[in-house]
């Protein structure tokens, strides 16, 4: 009996906590992404650059013009892929990046459930969208993630499932976001600046733009940084203890 050759070892790694945290950071701090879509006439793959934000559960949010070729394409075939992760200094191919595959849902009506949250989170990262986002030919879209792939650098590739990216939040957590963000920005700006100073960013003026169960995004001008809580927030009441833990760690 002929013996089958052994299977080659998989080149992919099983995602650990560090890899999942990196995937969250890449997605939630990205302000722009490469959007891949299919031309409805030729069926050829095409790519556009789009502005990006993330919903509280991690779903990508897009603000698209009806005049754009990619918007018309999504209306015919909603399948998309997104690539996030800016190349900085050094070898661009050794910089971390995250690919996301899914389906674009939209345009989302202004009276739809959750519309205000999507608009608020998007404009928190793109303030100019408060103006052009109100134009009649612009509308919000939300990408429903099916799978993802994290390339964290040389020989560090992780296939990810939907549950590795999407982090569902209870209604009370979603309802508390604006209140918590406003409170921290207005009453504890010094803590936010100290958090960033500990990370080597001495400039003052950092503000929370968006918040979720696992952490938050701080912005200063065009810079976006993610800070994660020491423990995942389970309910709205847990946000206070999560921020207190971060503040106390500054004195260690």
C-alpha cells in the first residue's frame, strides 16, 4: 500500500491575545482603507481608497458618495474586502496589516436604528464629514465582516474568524458611550494626557474619540492611538473601574 506523504506544516499561526489586540488596534485606529470591489459590468476586481471608522462592535463604517464608482458597484454586488495598516518607517512588507472580507450594507437611512451612533463615531475621526456627510448624495454604509487575515510581519500570519473581529456590546454599554466619553474628556483630560505621556507622546490635548468594551481611541489632530483596558467591560457600570485602573497604573 502506497503511503501518503506527510502534510506540510501550516504556514499560519493560531491567533493569541497579542494578535487579536493588534487586529483591534489596526482596525479601530485606521482612518483610511483600501476598499476592493467588483466592477458590475466587467466583473473585474477594482480598488478604491475610502475614509473609515469602526462601529462599537468593530464593524467598519464607510461614508460613500452616490457618484463614486465603488458605491454603484456595491449596490450591484455588496461583497467587499478592506485592507488597513499604514506603512511607516522601514520595510513596508514587514509592517502589520489587516485584511477584512465581508458584505457592505447600505445606504443606511437617517431614521434607521443606530444611524446616530454610526454618524457620531465616523465624524469623531473625520470632523470634516460633519459638513459633507449631510449632502444628499452621501450616505453611511456598514460592512458585515465574514472573515479576516492578519499579517503581523514576517512569518506572523493569522487567519481570523468573524468572532475574532466583531465584539458585540450590550445595549447599556452602547447607550453609555457618549456619556463616558464626554465625562472623561471634560473632567479627566489630565489622565488622558498622562496615559499618552507614559507611551512617549508628551503633547497635551488628547481626547477620546470612540469607546468600546475593550478600550478606546485617543485623537490629537490627525493622530489616533488605541488604549486597551486591563479588563473587558461587561456593563456600563464597569467603565468607571476600568478607567480608575488605568489611572492608578500611572503611579506605579
